C-alpha cells in the first residue's frame, strides 16, 4: 500500500484526463490521497481563476503534512 501523501488536482472541465480517472486513483490510494476538483479547470488550468484555485490549494495541503 502507498503511504506517501498525494495531492491530486483535477479540473472538472479537463477533456484529457477524465475526473473519473482521478476518482479511481483516489480509491486506489485510499487515505494517502487528497483530491481537489477545480471548478471550470481544464487540463492545464489555463484560466486565471482555475489556476488560482489550484495553486491556493497547495499551501494548505503542504501545511498539513507531518
């Protein structure tokens, strides 16, 4: 079992990797995975608001690590 913490950032509008793929990875990783679904985010988080949402989720996740 994987015990290294993972942060999975996924844009809901991603047409390259489907949100269901991220949900599958989350199920496989169990408690090791944290998932942030970014509203209107595409595969590259190319819109400023989706990029902000993605980057704003990283620092709190890092702070919760042991």
